[in-house]
C-alpha cells in the first residue's frame, strides 16, 4: 500500500511539469508534497515528512501570493514570464 502512495506522489509531482501557469504548478507540487507526507507517515520516515512539510508550505504560500499578482497583470494587460 505504501509503495502505491509513493508512486502516486511521484506521478502528481511529475505531472506538475505540464502546468502552464506558475500558480497551478505550485498548487500541484503542494498536493504532491501532501501525498509524500502521507507516504512518510506510512513508512515511518521523519525526514520525508519534514522535508515535504516544508515543500508543501512554501509551494502553497508561493501559489497564494502569486494569485493576486497574476490577476492584477491580466487586468492591466501586462504580460511577464515567471520563473
């Protein structure tokens, strides 16, 4: 069972590379990190849990902060390539 959750987390994370918008990419990566956290609990691996808590938090904060900026650029007609 744990292996399947690990493979699911891997596939979610890998799918984030197909996201065209940075905000979407970050939300998908945050979701993958949450699944990795579940995997970490199942296998009893604190480093996996802690590392992915950090990743999930940073991805969610980054996505949350990026959303209003993205909306403002669309409203102003401004376009910019995000990293």
